[in-house]
């Protein structure tokens, strides 16, 4: 039995290939770990605010030192961090937009990468605090970026792997639905991506 967190980031909801791929991963995880609890964080619906002038100051203070305004501003961030800390397995559904991740997902990341909570500089060098977690990236794109001439232009997966490792998560597996916008590949892209999942 596991605590599973499924983070989605497409405005297309259930019609999104990345959401479908992530859901397939979760489905197989539930067969492997019956009775597991699944939480869904739809970052589009959550609509995390972009960091403002309050966040950088409040992030540096102890929780007991926050003003009421800071507490209110940090509420969504605190909840996102709490949810992340509780999860043992994290599935992140990522549609590729303009060669990178969606702004909704980036906003979530800005709310969870926090000194003293998900990483630390106490030793004088960065140390991730989320060790022991498993992450599955479910990436969907109209082009093909896993290999071939477009691979250097995939800025999404390398960034996600770096930021996750920065927070201490090193066990990362990627599955893809790709070529969904290319004639000759698009007809079987969804099925091929879903069939590739093995957890």
C-alpha cells in the first residue's frame, strides 16, 4: 500500500494525452500496490499564483515568524509541500508546450522548491530532503523528442530531472506519448505510449 500523488498540468483535462498516460501509470501502480491511496493535484485548476514580493521573504522565515499576510500567501505552497512530503510515489503528467513544461507546472514547482522543507543548505552545499521517493514522468508531445534531430530541443525532461534531483529524488522513470501531431505516427501515438508503460 502506497501514497500516490498524480500531478497533472494540462488544461485539456481527461482529454489530455499526458493525463491519460499518467492515469495509465497510476492504474498499473494500483494493481501492483492494491489499496494504495491516490491524490490528484490538477495544477491548472489549482491555479498557483506566480511568486510575488511576499514569497521570497516568507520562505526565509520560520513558520512561527510569519505574519498573517505571509501565512495566507503561503497557504497553497504549504499544502503543496505537505502533499509532496506525504507521497511515496509521484506521477507527473507533462504536456510539452513550446519545447518545455506548462506554466501551471512551473508555478507548482516554484511553490514546492523551498529551503528547509524540500532542500537544505545547512551543510554549505545543497542537499535534497525528499530522498526515497519514486517519480514517473508522463510526457506527451506532438513531435518526437526522445531521440532523433529534435532531442536537443526537449528542455522539459532535463529540467524536471534536475529540479527533482535537487530535491533529493533520483529514482525517475519517463514514459512518453510522442508524435501525436505527425502524420504516420499520430494514428498510433496514444496506443503506443500507453502500451509502453510497465511499472
